[in-house]
C-alpha cells in the first residue's frame, strides 16, 4: 500500500489520507469543495461540484491515474434536490465515460459541504516506449 498526497488538492482534515494506492487500484477519500489552500468554496452547488471534481482529478493524477480510469464513484449530497445539477457537472468532467456510481443523500457533510465525492480507479497503464 502507498499513501497518495498532493499539494494540488486540499490536505486531509482528519486522520486519513487523500488516497491509497493498493496494487492496480486507487481508493480516494471523499473530496469536498475545499481549495488546495483549505478555503471552502462558497455555498453554491455548481461551484462546489466543480471544486470537488478538480480535487478528485488532482488526487488521481498524483497517483498516476485519471478520471477515465475511475471504476466506481460514490456521491454524497446534502440535498437530493441538487441531484440534476451535480449530475450535469459530473457528466461534463467524465466526458462521456460512465463509471459505476451510487448517489445518496446525507444529513450533514464535513464543513457543511453540499456535495462530497469519492472514487475507486485503476492505475493508468504506462505508455510503451
């Protein structure tokens, strides 16, 4: 197992790692809308979802992977009424690729975030040559 850490995503706000690399898989911790400097994005579902996706992308890249290698995501929403909005932004980031996914509504997220997303991805295969 290898701990994944990057300064291009927010540091963990508790006793956990941004991600763990185990064999050919990356397991990310849930990402909320903190900037890499630790500032929470304003209370806006569109802006928060964009920041969450930026954070996931940065963590996956630090692990040698990418969004197109994601096998499964889990989305946690503070309000299921935001489902369609989050879905549209999420779909844009995956650019037609459709990993398996679960979406659940929760009572409260850390730092009162509106959305949190975690994923499991394959490590990107090295380019021959």
